[in-house]
């Protein structure tokens, strides 16, 4: 599947020229090595120019690329001995949330995250990564179990938001999200959250109350999806690009605001172009923060989390004349 985005068109065209010249050279036994080298150099310069100046809207589209690695992809690459657990013990098993127990460099941990589908059928089963209340309660069950047995918690955030349908509202969507926020704030084990794609609204925050919040370079994190914001502000969801620019939703923006602690780098062009390399970078970042947090007492972890979120949204009041 072609995952190229409109702003990547010049790169695609340049790559086609290079590939065509290589093919002609082989077919006609002509040495085009110098010409190919020049084109490759021009390609690298163009690549650097495009990906070093991405707008908020362009990053939003990269975060939504269908081929971008999912929570299960990262779990399989980063952790050992993963055992998936199911169900909230109240209603059912929401496949938009996955999780279980695993080992990270030999250390037992609990892992939980949003899960998008790989194809249309899978996306329908997983509600396109938008959980129902039972999904959030399932995640909370895993985290409470981790708290009981002293296991660190790693969450992966990748959702446009909680499922917005009547069925979710009937089963207590807002209560489920609110309970997760409260309970996560009081967990007595290290909690590390990683935004791997799109982190939207309460559906993202329900897995996002951690001691450390990390973001992949081309991910986004916001109080509402740009499409939802555009629908409210301009009554036109097609203005999502305009909303994305205004909302300051990129990893760089959020690091400056103090909402996240670290930006995890991605390969040029996005995580989907080299999932293994991206997973290794995520693993390194998680392990570094986990080592720091593991030296803290349970009481200190709760206080650290409290201070982190109390500091969000500080502003300087103007001086009175």
C-alpha cells in the first residue's frame, strides 16, 4: 500500500527518477552511476528540507498513516514473554484496548495500550482504536493488578478519542474515563506513558496519567482531535489542518509546555518506514526513565505524579499597575 502523503510528492517523484535510471542502466548496460549519485544527493537534501520543517497539520497526517506501528507491534518488539489478558470482569472484552504482563530487560511489567486494526475487518472489531467503557475498565483492572504486585506500568497511547456512540454513553463512558484518571493518579508503582500515534481527548488521557509521558517525534496529543475542534469552531471538519496548526499538538509544542518529558526520534519519513529502529528507540527511552523511577518510594511516585500534573497550565499573571 502506498502510504505517501501529499507533501511527500516531490520525494516520490525524485525516487521514481532514480529507480527508472537504475532500471535503464541495467537493461541497456549503461553506466549512470554519476547521474544516480547526483540524484541521490538531491534526494537527501530534499528529504532533510521537508522533514525538518513539518507543520502541525503535516505531522497530524504522519501520525495517522495506516501503516504506522500499533501497540501490539511495539509490545512484540520491545518486551519478552508477553501474556495478553482479556476482559473487564464487568461487561466484556473491548478489543480497542490490549494489555497484559511481560518482561522488559527481565523486569516484570504490565503493558496496556490502544489498538487500531490492521485492515477493515480488524478496525471494525477494534472500533478503530476508540474504546468503550469496558475498554477503560479493562485497562484499569490491569493497572490495579500491577499496583497490587508492584509491577511498573507502561502504556501506549494511540486513539482519536473514546468511542462516541450511544452504546458507550449508556454503559458509563465519562465515569469510566474519570475513574481511570483518579486511580492512575494514586498508583504506587512507576507509570510511563508513550504517545505512539494520535492521542486524542479523554480517551487518550485515560491511559496518560503517568510519572513520565513520552511522545514519538511524529505523534500528536491534544484535548480534542483537530477534526472535532474544526467541527466546533468552524462547523466544518474539513478544516482539521487549520485546527491542527492552531492547537499546538506536536511533540515539540508539548515538550515546550512541560506536558511531556521526552521526544523519541523517528526515522525520516515516519515510524512506519523502520518499525524495528523506532521500537528500539522507544525501548531505550522507557528503560532509562524506568531506572530513574525505580529508585523512588511508592509515596514519592504518587507525589511526583501529582506535582507533574499540577504544574500543567501554569501561567504568569500580569503585573498590576
